[in-house]
C-alpha cells in the first residue's frame, strides 16, 4: 500500500506514519509539507497511491476544491481529511467535495485505526464527536437496543447512518429524521452526504433502493 501524507507539521506526519504502519505492515510513504507540494506529488505519473491524507488550511490550501484536485490526480486513491477542525461545516464541505472520510486530529489511535478500516472497506467515516448533539447517545450504543442489520450495511455505514437511512426509506424528511433521532438538520445532512457516498448513489430515491431494508420493523 502506498500512502501520501500532507501536513505542515513534521511531528504529526511522523506520528501518523507510525500509526499507519500498524494498519499495513508493507506500507510505503511519501510526505508533503504544503498543498502545492502535495498536489505535485499526487500528479506524478510514476506514483499511484492507495490513500491520500490531507490537512485543511495548510500552506497553499486552495479551499475544499483542493480535495477534488487530489482526486482528479489520484482517481483510485481514498482521499481522507485529517484536521484539527471539528466544525460541522468543514466536515460537510469535505464530504461534498469527495473526501472518503474526515478524521479529527483529536481522535484516539483506536478511533483513527477504526476509521481507516471503515474507509478501506468502502465506507465513509464521519466523526462521532462532530455529529453528537447535546445528550445524543454515542454511535456504538448509549443504552439503546440496536436491531440486527444487513451485513453489507453493517460494513459500509455507521450505526447512526443506518438509522438515518431507515427513516429515509420510510419517506421522512430531514426535519422529521432530526426530530426522531435528536439531531440537528445540519447533522442529518452530513449523514445523508456520507450515506450517498458510501452507497455510490446520488439522491434519496437511489439510496432507498440500494440495499434491502437494513432492519425489519
């Protein structure tokens, strides 16, 4: 596996490289300290990367269109944002511009590894710390009983994304979904973007038809 890391902090790049070595024993790495350098390395015809990790707002950062630039130059790579920002607007913009996931730098090693595992499996990772609203239970439980789900959806979507998808299939609006799950409408929109990307669909109708119902009523 070939991995390209873009971040202007050398210590963070070094720590991230060591973390990724735990995930893939045979991984090879290339590093860039600014976006222009990252883009040049991604544009190399001699290198095809499996994973491109990019910070936001590093020197030379052109805005979220930079994610699309990286994807154009490395169409077969997963482009993932790793950022200190945990703002919902940044998460939404990154996903809408084609990021395969958004991992906050504050994440634990375990969460980072789990996020990358999900991304490598074809899913889209959205941080729970960004999505959690008020007293919303954690995505892995919080005392509620979670019905069994389709194995493919289990792999591709987080628990909360599956809950949103189930309500989407019931024909409920973003406002209704937000009310039932105790989320803001902005958070529901973030989940929708991640669901569409994970399932390879463009709209709500296609998402509803992509898989069988993820659990029975």
